[in-house]
């Protein structure tokens, strides 16, 4: 079987590095195109990243000798798909150019998420949203992830939403510094501190889940119609976003129904046995003080959403805590799973 | 003017140390009685604390030569009032013994907070709750603080509650490690981590504010009747509890009304010019990313409640962020202010 | 091939947990005996550890149903070897009892390290020290690790010591909190702080390397005769001890000679292809700012000693920085490698 | 008495902010000139700093309405002295321009430190170095601080150097993040980590102390002739550089002689009762685990050098630990003390 040639846009950034790590020895994909800004273009990835690689394992050997180019479709060596970790200041335009040039764009940026006909794809949650791609009027297609903070939240909501209906959700996040990229958060701002604000984050957290949980009606995604209020905070944690959730349902479930719904939840990735699919999409921990980033972050190689502390809520119906790995399940790992899903469904050719 | 002789129970613990620091050169009170467990009793405070003093200033000279006793009323040298920072495992009984012996007990422990006729006193919020003390059937009286987490929250709610009425409140706390005392939280549990659980904390946060904001009816405190849901979390911050609040009012105020209510809020401590009264009880910061423990903790010497990020809430009415100093405004400083209030009102004699 | 039955003493502690993790699916050893204090004895490991397991992966399935006993040889089910992570307050006596009962004790405690005829074994450094075991007058034998701080230092010194001779060494450590076990260092002492003192650590760091680098003469270990001065510090790092080293040699090598000596260094573990042997015992990193715990800790699954910043020293000859994983290479992993070495050499039967 | 008009160059940076804080209500000086880069010039300090002020107290009222200018002597409103916290990329040239224009420059930058006739002034240590200023061939004069890391070290060495002579010193620093300014160290590099490298730091640490402890001979500063070797490290501490020191003396003192030398050490600042002079220049703490940034940083309002852990060194003679506040005693506070010294000596007119 011949592997599909793929590229990584924004290859030198935090998300780009994670893509390059996770794509090592991938069974479906082989990386032949790495794009970054003018500062890096023309040099090999190994040269550029010598002092900028921030993941605690070495730069994969396959990537070291690839010469970085500018993010232009004309520079690709015939890749069929690109993973984009571009900064949102340029991602919108560049991703559109690749799509127009016939390349599938699996994007981690916010720019196209709310575009009509662009799914916010979460492989276990809404694989059927791929049906709207045909309505994109470009040869290539753009598929996005949700924001890293609400990725795990939406997964924890999905089986409950399906079975019991959702009326409203209150979210409080404690987000890791890696979510801001590198150099990102200055240490003087966060060491021994919390910052109760992340620019643009609450806005995204209050609209993306409804689209992600929406239905496809007449070839279009119709957002679900529950309300969300979000408080987003930065905390001195390296990786792992922890979110406290309170929710009100259309029909209040009991405790056993919720735990059963989470335990049994799986989707296309598990059915198709995708390489990056976690065995257990949602793991509920019974201990009183879990999940915690320190102890639960790597569950399912960072692809499992870990949930705990389910208890009744005196205002809404139930409350719980969700942890997900923000640079794996919340970014590069989710994007890779989306690409695997498209590959197995024959959408990449 | 002769100063009132006072004591500190639990003098070697975290809250006890803070009492001893704040009572240095106090204009109304002079410390003559320090009580702790058998391990320390019989030794001077200076000897015992040499390697246990955890505040970044030296042990006040006045305290060094006081010989620690067991926490027994018979050991006091005629003190009229004690500040109690006792552990809750023994605070209930010991505080009752002091009250029976005729001593006023200003307690920071949870044990008697929900007792009928024991006020959860917050000097600007509910000074009139002192009226119920006469119904305590002991010669001494017991007065408590609220839990450190909801102290600032309750202050931020008070003027809004009075003017607009409260229906429901959602709280999400990010609490400092000093709230757990010493040795308290093991570093392996919290360095680079968050723990979404603090034993017993949510229970307290869901009932104490209603009592604190209650009215005195026929000589009894009647709790206010709004609902609270709380998510309590431990974060790697040394001092300072940050709380995200969402609230629904009986009559929804506009932004200006809320800011005006906070700005103008003051109470008996300001009227009586109590030594520990902050000039501004509530300070609203306009910056998008405030309050933060690092930058705002010491406002008003740790006695001001700092509020920020007021914005509309898509589920309830309004949301905001509250920061208060958990070992000053949330514990020893609040207790001291309560004692000053009682002194000025002639309740200590 | 039948696996050797082994036990873990102090199974509930930090080092004990690491032993249990690393022994999962070990090709030579199978765990059948777990010992801990009275608090835990009589319960299964799974029950006891539910809320005490502090490693970011689940308790291995094999260990969950083992019933914990007191650390008594009579309680073992015929194990031939025990790994001891006992607290030093009891390790001395208990380990001696096991040795008298005919069990080989691979100890991580300090108690017997300086005993005559007890090697401080570091498998690549001094495998020949096993020759002195026959002089122990018990049926079982006791073998120790060095202190976690100097493990990596001694490895970085070994090839230089052999080729150029050592006159004196100055060490400055920055040690991780996990080195103090659990609950260990209170967070109030170390969050955003450094503590320039670790009880007993400098004493160990100033005598153990000389024994570890000693020769066997007439069946006895004779310590090497260079001098060490150590400054030991605790820093807010979870895992990984970083040590700055300055050294004076009998014959000053040049830069290339040192780098070559490190690169080519290997020992019995590599020759015998022991399961826990790192491919590269010492890895030198060229980057100006390495090694760092964040980026280099997991090199060689935590068994490689990572060295960097080699430069001339204006007082002594050369200086450099050493990082090693304190709970793997510095404790449980080193002990396991020692046991593997003994197994392959036919010393366990 | 009329106050001297002064300015702050680099007023928006970390050191600049500290100058502005410390100069509030200063008895000798009044600030009328604030200079920064083009980004800020033309706006008031209050406008520019609204979201950039990083000290945990508000911007002093006096500074808020001052309009920032470019750092040009022509822009000053007749100031006689400027405090410079300029970045070293421009400090050299700009400071020279001010000096040529007749302004005294109290610099915190490294650029002119090693110039002949420019003292590295540490007011208690080498006040007599002011004698060389007349040899500077400009109307204004340039005076520098030492690097923040060695400020406290040099103070701890001074009385020992005078009484016992120094042969060699080994330094090992654990430096706070604030030493790198803002945004400075990215949080992803230092949270839960140590970085054993700070660009250019060891070079400065190995030559500045000798100049600082030098003598004035024939109107020139002659550096002292002992050797230093330095290992410099960044640790996750906000403020406060901790340095482990080992030293060899020409004539080895005993413990009592060292403690006495430190206790009795004082200099011109104490004699002249300068406003910023700490009562005790060096404080020795007897506790086994001190000094620590958390507990000792604010000693003498950040102007006292705190020393501890004096013990014999097996290679050199004695070793100890030094803590000093890097942005106060190591930067702005030291500079202010230098300016006060010059004022009292009649060197500003």
C-alpha cells in the first residue's frame, strides 16, 4: 500500500511540532512538505529546530532533512493533504489557497471553523458532518478541529446530548500554558499565579460546541440550540486543560444512566480501528480527586477524555470535571484522527 | 487607654502565625496567651517556631518569649478574647470551653459556623448579626468567619443582593495552597498540576453565604434563600483565592448599577474607622485580565476584595471574577476586623 | 525459562511504586511478595493504593490482587530476591533479616551502603564489586544503589576517572521533589522557591562516589582517594536531578578526549544486553542550554545520563552539567539493572 | 531643601518599573523625565503601562501623567541625573550621550561596567571608587551596578576579603525569572524545570567581583586578583537569586571570625544614614535551611544580603549560601543607594 504524501503548515510552531512527532511512522501518511515563515524557509527542519524543538523526545529523523518552504501550494511536492498549525493571523488565507489548489486542509486554526460547510470535526462525535464537504466550492476541502478547551467537553457531552437532550451548560476552564504556543505565556505572568482571562477563548467556547453537536439537515450543519456560558482561565500547568462543567438536560438522567452513556460511547474511529483512536474515548475515574493533569493526561496516549467527580448540581442538573490533553486530543492528535477518518472513508485520493 | 488582653489558640499553625503577625502593635489588643498542642506546650513561642514560622517576616518580638500552654481556659492569664485558628478536629469542643469560661471566641474554624445564634460575621456585610449573641447561653460568646473561599464572594454579592435580590449563584474557585495549612498539600500533588477537589469545601461554599447574607428576625439569623452551586479546585498559587462567579438576580441590574454598587459599598468598619478596615472594601479593576493573585493580592493590605471582568452571562445574568487574600481577608484579618468591631461596639469588657 | 520470584519491600512508597511499575512484564522476574507497614498489611495492593498511586499510568494489573504483608522473610512465598524501597528508619534491620533468611536484597536505602563488603553497585561503573559479596557472612546478600543525586554524577566521572585520574570534584545539585518521597516536601516550602538544604544529602554525596569508583583489592572495596565538596539544593522540579560539576584531574584531558570517553563508555549491562540497559549510557548534548529536566529526562527511558555544557573551569580543570532521572536511573531502574546483572552472572539461584 | 530632578531611561521595562516604584516620595530626588522607545514616546506613562505594569502595587500617581520621551538628553527637562534600566543593545551609546550632555548616569546595564574609570559601585563595598570619576572625560559621569547575581555575593565576600584575603571562589547560582525582564523567560521553558544556562552570565560573574573588590591606585581601579568559577542556572522562582559559594582564603579564618566579620560589616550608606541603606547589610541566619527566597527576600526591604549555611568546604576553605533580591539590591535599589551616596557626598550639583 502506498502512503499518502502530506504536509505540515506552521511546522515550526507548537502544534506543528506535535504533528511532526505524531506522524512519525504513520501507517497511512508520509510527510514530504514542511512550511513555515520566511525566517525558516530554505533551511532544513533539523537546522531550524535545533534550539526550538520543545517536545521531550528528539526531532524525528525523517523530518530533519526536509527543507522548509513558504506555505504556498506551489511549493508542495504534490501532497494531497496538509495539517495546518498556522497562526490565525495568516491561517485563513493560506488554508483557502491550499484548498483552491486541490489540497485537503486539516486545520487546527480558528479561522474557518464557523464557515458554512466547514465542519468542526471530532471524529467520534460528528463523523457525519463530512457529508457537507461537497458543498465547499473548492477542489480541496477544509476541515477544522474545535478549540482545544472544548474538545474534551464536547466529547463528554455528546452521548448525554444524544440520549437526554441539553438545555444549558456552564463551563469553567483551567488551561495549560502550552495552549498559548511558544514563547506564549511569559513566566512572570503565570508562575505561582492564575490569569482569569484568555483572549477570544470564551467566545469560541460559547459557540463551537453547538456546531460540533449539530445535525446535518439538507446538506448543511445546523447547530444544536442549547446555551453555554464559559469562564476561561490560564493556570501554571504545562499540558492538559481541566474543565469544570455544570449542565441542565431536557430530561434529567440519573447517575447510572450518565456513567453508562460515557462508558459505552464510541464512534467511527473505534469501528474503523483508526490508528489514533483511543480504545476508550471517555474514561470515568471513581476517585474523589480526579482527573488531574499530572496523573491522567496520558490516558489512551493523550487521546482519551478523562472524566470524574460526577455529582448533582443544585442549580442545573449535574456537574463533573473533564480533562483532555490540549496538544494531542485538543489539537494535533484530533486532527490526525480526522485525517485517518477521511482516509478510511475514501475521501482522500 | 488600657489594651485588652487576648490570646491565640492554635498559635503554631498557619492561621495562628498570621494572627500573631497581624496583632503586633495592635492599638486595642495585647497578646498574653498562646495555646497549642502538647508537642509545643511548655516551651516559648520563639523556641518552637524557629524552624516552623512560614511568613516572610520575622516572628514578632513580643511573641517570642510567651510560653505556650495547652488550649485550656484555666491556662489563660485573664484574657477576655481569643482568636482561634484551631484545627477543626478539636476546635468545636475547645471553643465551647472558652465560651463557657466567659471568654469571647473569634473563630476561624468551621465547627460552630452553622450553629443557631452563632454569626458568620463579615464586618462590612452583616454587623447586625452581632445582635444574636445574647441568645448564646454562655458567658463568653462565639463568633465565626466564613470559609476563606466564599469570604470575598460574599462581599462582592452583598451590595448586589441588597439592591437587586439574588436568585442563584454559580461559583468556581481556584484556591491557594496556603488554604490547606502546613504541611498541607504535598508538592508532588500540586506542582504543575491542578486538583479539582477540596474535601468539604463545596459543601461549605453552598450554605455559608446564605447565612452570611441572612437577616436577623426575632433575634435569630434567617438565611437568605438563593441557591449556590460550587466547583472548588486547588491550584499552584501560594496565597490568594480566585473565584469565577455567575449570578442571577431577582431584578437584573445594568453594568453601571453593579459597578456603582461595588464602588460605594462600605460598612461599619469604615464608619468606625477600625484599624484593619480597608479604605475600599471592593475595588473593581478595569483591565481585561485582572484580578490576579500576583498583582492584586496585597490591595488594601490584603483586606480589599478585588473584582474584575464583569460581563453578561448567557445563562444567568452577570459574571465576574473575585480575588481575596485567603489568609488575611479570608481568615486572620477578617477575624481581627470582627474583634475590632466588637470592641468599638462595646461588646468586649 | 522460569522467572525468578521476587518481592518489593516498602511497596506503597514512591520508590516501591516505581519498582512495581518497572517490573511489569519483566523477562527475568515475577513479583509475588509485596511488603509494607501495618497500616497496609492484610489488604490487596489495589485497595491500598487506589488513592495513593502517584505515577501517571495505572497500577499494573498484576499487582492489584497481591495481598500486602509485613516486611518479614517468613511472609515471603519463597522469593529469592527483594527490591527494597524501605524508609531508612527501618531499612537497616529489615534488610539484614532478609539477607539472613537467604534472600538477596537489592536496596535503595542508605543504611548498608557504607558497610564493608556491601557494594554501592552501579552496573556500568563497578560490576566487579560483586566479587566482594562472598565476604558477606549471610546466606542472602545485600547490594545497594548510590544516593540518587550522585548516581548520574558518578557515571559521568567513571570514564574520566579511569583515563585521566581524579583529584577533586565540586558538586552543586538542583534536586527534584520526588527525591523526598510522598508526602515529602510540603508545597508551601517549595512552590516558587528553592531550599538550599537537604538533610544528610551532602554527607552522602561526599563519600559515596569514592566507594562507587573504588577498586576491589584482596576481596575488599577500597574507595578512590579524590575529594568532593557538595552543595545540595531542592528546586520545584517534579522528577530529575540536575548537577553542576567542576573537576580537577590528575592529568588534564582536552575537550575531545572527554567527549570521546563519554561517547564510548559502556559496561556489562550493554555487553550482556540487559533489559534495562540504556543503549547509550552517557549522552552528551551540544545545545548551549541542555540538559534540562523538561526535555531530557526520558532519554533512554530514564536510564541514560545526559551531560552538557562542557567548558573549562578557571579554578579546577573542566566543568559540565549532569541530569539523571532520580527515581529511575537514580533509584528503581538502577536497582533493577543491578538485579538483572546478578541474574545474568548466575548470582541468583 | 529643593529636590534634584532626575529621569529614568528604559522606564517601561522591568528595572525601569522598579525605579519608578522606589523613587516615589524620595527625599532627595523627584522624577521629571521618563524615556523609552518609539512605541511609547509621546504617550503618558499611565496610558502606556496600564496593562504592562508588573509590580504588585499600583503605578505611583506621580508617574502617571509624565509624557514619555525618547532617550535623548535634549528631551530632558534639565535633569541632573538619570537612572538607566536600558536594554544592553542600546544602553552603551545612549548612556554615553547623556554623560556627554552633562548628566550623571546611574546605570544598571552591563555596557560600561568594565570601562576604565567607570566604577562598578556597591555603596557599602567600594564607595572610594567614586574617586575615579574625575578621570571620565565627560561633563556627566557614568556609574554602574554589578550584575544582579554577584551583587550579594560580592557583599558577602567584602569583609572576608578585607580581613583574610581571597584566593579563589566557586559560585553556583539559582536565578529568578525576573532577572530576565519581561516578557523574558517563556513559561514553557521554566515551569517545573531548571535551565542550566544564562547567556553571558557566567562571563560577567567571573570578572565583575574582582573589579568591585579592587583598590584605587593612582586614580585608577585595580581589580583584585583572585579567581572565580561560576555555574549560572535559571530556576522557577519569581524574585531572588540564591547563590552557593565556596571560597579559599589567603589566611583561613575560623567560623567565629567569619560570622563576626559579616555581623559588623557596614559602610558609607549606614554612616551617612542614606534613605535606602539597610540597617543590617549582611544578615546571617542560623537555621539549617536558610536563606530561602520565599522567607528571606524582603529582609531590610530587599536591601539586606541574607547569608546562611556556613560550613567547612572539603576542597576550598568555607562554603555558604547567599540570597539577594535581584531587582532591588541587585538592580534598582542598589542604583538608588549609589545615587544617594553621590548626593550626600556632594557629587550631584
